[in-house]
């Protein structure tokens, strides 16, 4: 998959099918849209393309703090590639783009610059100045500028419409299994291993990998989770604890993983933590021995669950 950030990097001779949206989470609704676009492009000999923004539009529109994102751009790129997208255009959203009318956006960007022949969007897609354009607007523009518009209707699971806001709620509440169903894959966090206080290995006998948490990360609520940990090209089972360390009098949020069957030095490596199930909530223990016994049970429970 080719990734570009400027129009002068485009092959002007190619006609394209383009998916539009933010694609936070790249959930099963997004995946349906992308798969339909890729198939239509294959049948019509078009280059399949996603046009999205490298930054969040709300940063420019409102200047307020943006919602925590389910997938960072690195993860989005991996998923787009796996779904067969050939070109990812990462536009930088700014005030000039924000000021474009719906027709200006269609004519100047989709038609003149991206040479689109098919546009695929979700049912609730909006665009142009103050979001005045929608899927009906696109259909009208498609007739005027000679491109097909494909509008994907909502995907419903258990009487609930799949959407990024719903998935974000499930992740925050620790309902990982439900979130994973709507995502179509395990919820993952990619981050760097950093040095901790050494309590897990030195005092408890269970050395853990401490995961760097950034303010933009969407972190599940406190507790112990069954996870898979991808390190380089290998995947291991993990017991991941999110929360404070009340037994030791520490109250800063943290995330650490005991990687089952693994004892190599991975400081400063980037790993992917794939969340599978919340096993229990956070507990405060009266003494270290009780904590050690609970960790032993947690590791055994996770090991057994991930074998199923």
C-alpha cells in the first residue's frame, strides 16, 4: 500500500475509487465499506484509495480536546493494507479545507485532484463547511461530475448500531469481548516497554513489562486482562494489569504485563498488547503474600482461558 501526503505525489493517470471517513477503530462497519470499495475497484480497474485526515478535524474546528482514539494511524495503516487498499492519502486538515463548500470539496479534491470514479461513504458521513454536505449531497454531485456513490448502511449487532462511540464506551468499561465483536479483532495498544520500579520481579517473583501510557491512549478500566502480546514476529500469552498499586501505596495509573513463558530483555522495544477478556477488577491486599497468591491465580486463569 502506497502512503502519500501531498497531491504532487499522485499518479495523475490513474482513476480511483475512494473511501471517505475518519475510520476510528476501523470496525466491522468500516471494514464492510472498504471491502465493497475494493471489490468495485477490482471490477472497474480502478485504484482503491482511502482519503482521510492525518489529524483530527475537531482540533481545528473547535480547538477542544479530541476524543481518545481507538486506533492510532500506525494501526489504521496495517488494517487498511490487510483489507486490500492500494493508496492511502493522509491529508492535513486545516482552516482552508474547513472553509470548502461541499461542492468545492467534491470538484476540487475528489474530481480534479483524485480523479475519482467511485466514492464510498457511511450512512452518516458529512463533509464541507460546517458539515453541510451528506450522502445525498454526494449523490447529487456524482450525477453532475460523473462518479458513482456507494452509501453503506449501518451494521447492526445485537440490536445495536456499530459505531466508534459505542466501541469506545465498551473499552472504557472493560467490556473487551463486546468491543472486540464490534471491532472484528482484538482491541490493541501498541507502545514501548519502559523501566518500572522492579516490584514485580524483585518482590513478587513475577517480572512484568511496563507499557508506556500516553495521554492519547484509550485505556480499559482497572483490572486484570487476558491478553496476547506481540513482540517482533512472535505472539505470547500475557496477564495484563491496569490500574494503581494500592497495596504499595501508589495511585498513578499504569499498565504492566506478565508475559507467560518469556524472560528476555525488551526494554525500549515496541510491543502490541491485544486485549481478549477482563478477568477481574482491581483488589487491594492487606499483605504481599496475599498479592503474590492472587497473581499466581491470575496467571493460571489467564493461561487456562487463552488455551480455550
